[in-house]
C-alpha cells in the first residue's frame, strides 16, 4: 500500500495503518500479486480517518 512516497506492507488480513497524514485529499495505491492494482483518492479529515478499499482478483 502506498500513500504519497510512503509504502507499507499489509498484514495477513490486509490491514495497514499510516500516521502523520495531513488532512486533505491523498492518493492511495494498493497492489497485490494476482489482483488488479487500484489507485483511489481519499479525503482525510477529523471525521474520516479510517478507510476500506477492496481489490479485485485479476
């Protein structure tokens, strides 16, 4: 999973967390072997701090 220039690996359940993301719209890129890479714009603010994004198998 990638936000800006920061890349992290998800856990076995697919979860991942980032800290220090400034409020506003950011681009999130998610990829996994065997799945279609997905890029999505999300808006982070004080009420929207957790997001669920699903991948589709290729």
